[in-house]
């Protein structure tokens, strides 16, 4: 497992770079300023909390508020992490959330899907690095289409959710990331709707759906006024991630 403590990061601030390291850092800074490529692509790595992942332009840079909830075992909605036996990560990208699921729920088999074959190649590299090939299965699928029938204890999803207006105004850094992984349609809910419509058929009784939607809470609640969304607190507030129980998801919307 790749991780670094906050104490180790603090101690590194006193480290004095060698001449070779300074030259390398200068090249990275110049490349960042000249091309506006995200630093994660220049370094070929990104961090979610204490976990490091390989990334390149085939996937978006990992930045999920779901990771914050996973650090606490999705408490209180999942009370006994050892009892979670099957989990599904939709739109896995680099595989970061699937890997964190496997680490947080040590008895769980994790299926991770993405429509992009290129993204799955990156995810495969990360799964191998964390030595989780026996527990994390990568599948090319368009959301639930292409997944074999299964009943999961937990489904997590960080789908494309940037609305059309925001896509037009993206800063240069974000334009280096795959559009496929960002664009969520006119109101940002194109894929969110599809997941809500299909999740019940893939969750066991009392199973849980956990989904990130950016700052689209108001739009989502207008679109689905009868669904009892639960909004856990994250570092961005109460409007980025929701929780729904299987029993609160109708078979069809």
C-alpha cells in the first residue's frame, strides 16, 4: 500500500533540494505555466488523502469527496465494514475509489466499471500497484449496461456531472482532462438519472447507493422531489454527495 503520513509531509518541507532536483522542479514549473497541464499529469501521480495513484491524460485527476466518507467507513450508514462483501464502483476512471473500497472493506469483492478502455488501462496499473487484482475486478461497461446481474452491498459513483454551461467555461487546466469523464449534459444530471433508475436492480435489500454530483443538489432535488436524499457533510459542504438506501429507490423512476 502506498501512503504517506501528514507528519512525513511536514518534515519534507525542511528538505533542501539538490541541484539536479532543482533543475527537475524548474522544468515542471515551466511546463505547468506554458501548457496549463494539471500538475498531476506532469508528475504522473495524484493523491486522495494518504493514497497515491498513477494518472495521465486518459483519466481525470482524482478529486472525490466520496474519498472523505470512505476514510470513515461510510459511517453511520455502514456500521460493520467486515460485513460488506460486494461493492460496485461506477465510472471508476483511475480506479482510485475502487481501490479505497477494497482497503476500507477488507472482505469485499469490488467490481469497477468504466466505458473507457483507456481509463481501465490506467485503473489496471493502479490495481496492480496495490496488489488487489484478486479483489478488484475491472469491467468495461456503460454504467449498468454490460454488468452481469449481481446484488451489491454498496454502489459508489462519481459520474460526469458538469453541466453544459460550466463545460463551456472550463479553465484551460480542465480542458486537458477527458471530456467524456466531465460532461454531464445540459443540467449535469444526464448520468445521475440513469444511475438512479438502475441502481435498485443491483443492490441487495438494505444496500446503499453513494453518489457524487458536484454542487447540483438543488437541481437534483427539483428533478426528484420524492426521493429522500441524505446529504453527508464533506469539506465542500452538504450538497456534493448523497446517500440513498435500496428501499428508497423505486424500481423505475
